[in-house]
C-alpha cells in the first residue's frame, strides 16, 4: 500500500504547481500533522493508562479528572479547531480572489463524456485540451450541456462543479510550464472515468500562438491521400456531427476536429492518439469507449487510411 502511493503518472493535489493547489496542499499538511500529534498523544495516554496505572496505584486528587477532561478534551481541541477554521477561511478567501478583468477567459462546457473548449473573443473551438500562459491567472467559465460534471485539475486548483442551468467560474494559475491532467470529479455515467482533459501551461508567446491557431481555418490537405480523406470526411456522416474550420463541416454534436491530429488522446483520455487507435475509433468507437454517442461508421477499407491521414494532418 505504501509503495503504490509512490507510483508515477497520476496527478496529485500534494504536488502543487499553482497558487490555488498550493493553498489546498498546505491546508492538507496542516491537518495531517495535527492529526499525527493528536494520535500520538492519545496513544501515549492509552499506554500510560494500560501499563503504568496497572503496575501501581496512583493517587488521584479530587477534581483532577474533571480538570483534565476540560483542558484536554475541550479546551485544547477548541483552540485547534478555531485555528484550523481561521486558516481555512483565509484560504477560501484567497481561492475566491480571481483574475482581473483583462485576464483571458476560457469557456469550458462539459458533455457526456468530453470537454468543449472555447476562448472568449475567438471563434474556434477545441476539445479536451486548454492552454494557459505561465505565471498568469486565467478565468475559466464552466457550463454543462447535460448532467452534472466537475472540473478538477489537482495540481492547479480545487474542483468546481458544473450545474445544469448555471455558469460557474474558477481560475487557473501555473507557476511552471508543463502539462497538467484534469478529470471530471463528479460521477456522470458509464464513461465518467474516461472524461479527462489536459491543461498546457506555456510561455505567453506560445499561448498567443495557440489562440491565433484556434481562430484560423484548419490546415488544408497537403497530399493526395489527405485530399481523398477530406472528401471522405465531408461526403460521409462525419460532417453531420463534427466541425472542421474552413470546410463545409459544421456539426456541433461532437467535438470540433480542426486540430485533432495534435491532441494528446482520443476520447478524452480513453486511448492514445495514434493511427491505429484512431482507425479503431472511426470504425467502431463503442469497442473503445462503450456508451459514447458516436455510432459505428460505415467507412470502406480503402477510404479508412486516407481518412486517418487527413485527420492526423490537422494540427
């Protein structure tokens, strides 16, 4: 059990990379060490009562047990609880201190089971991946398109629930560049576990370049295979559910695929984003992520490699 806690790869709230998560981690460690101290004291008193009191008779003055109970059982816990409550209020106030009015605003909508990502003032959209500039607070507005979800990036910020009919707000701040995995933290159905996303913290010039790409048409096909794949996409059923900027595909049911070739995964963390998994997803995504809303696609064996080549070129 102890060794599994050292397993790498999973994001941990005790490995903070931003101001919000650092508040949570510090409060957790405070409560942990208070619990250790209380546990040690209780074990010491229990040992004294079981061992030393049995070996010899101890004279107890009248009123001593009552004073001990009042001090150790009420006074000291009261001081600890009030102190922890004060620290908690301080951290809650800090977590509520969001970015200024000029900060970038990213709009995230939870779907079963993926995340739609848009940036205020930019026409384009992406899925399951959002970028933020390092060292800056970014406002995140949250909505759900169906059931309750919860937006959680353990290394950056505590979770915020997405409630139907409401727009919730949180913010993200990363002190160092890197990729931070997020997860839906509210059970939302069959594929709740496969509703992950990625937060990429990068220098401001890279963030501005990402914004520029998000608002421009998708990369046009460069090879014959990619051109054939684009035609297969536009003439088949794909364009009815998905959008690709700069083409006739403007579906809004599934994720926007304008940059699908550069995404970190397929199916919001279900499988890696490579040709083999992409082909399996197109042919029958139900074998990869059962219960998702994409039905099996009737794509010919000759068309599938071209379609894969086209989608992988969208970066």
